[in-house]
C-alpha cells in the first residue's frame, strides 16, 4: 500500500491523478453513459429473455392449432361440433338458439 501512496505523492503525482480520474470517468460513462453501456446490455438481455418466452408460447399455440387441424381433418364428429359452435351451422330440422353475451 505504501507504493501506491508514493505514486500519488511523488514527482509524477499529477499524471497518476490524471490516470485515476480518467479511469474513473471511463468506468462511470461505461456504466451509465449514452450509447452501448452496461445498463443497456442488461436491458437487452431481459428483452431477449422476454422474446424467447413469447416465442415458446407461440410455438405451443401453433402445436395446439396443428393438433386441432389434424383432428378436424380426420374426425367427422369433431368437425360437425366445430362448425356448429363457430359458424352456427345446423342440420335440417335442428332448432338453433344463439346466445350472445
């Protein structure tokens, strides 16, 4: 520790204080200054994690829709139920009651 004190009090003290101040200023600007800073990296990492979670949700929804499409293609009863519920289709002679909320 004595050598460090000697540097800041010796004949090159102005240069040592200049280097220490410049380094401190650089670190402060790197942490909170404009542009590509440490804080921006943290925010970008959070945004990437949020977008990846959103992609997983969309992939899950996509798989569910693909499963429903396959079911509708191959199962006549499911297709009839879907058509009745979504499009209010009915067979001749059916009584249809539409309840809107």
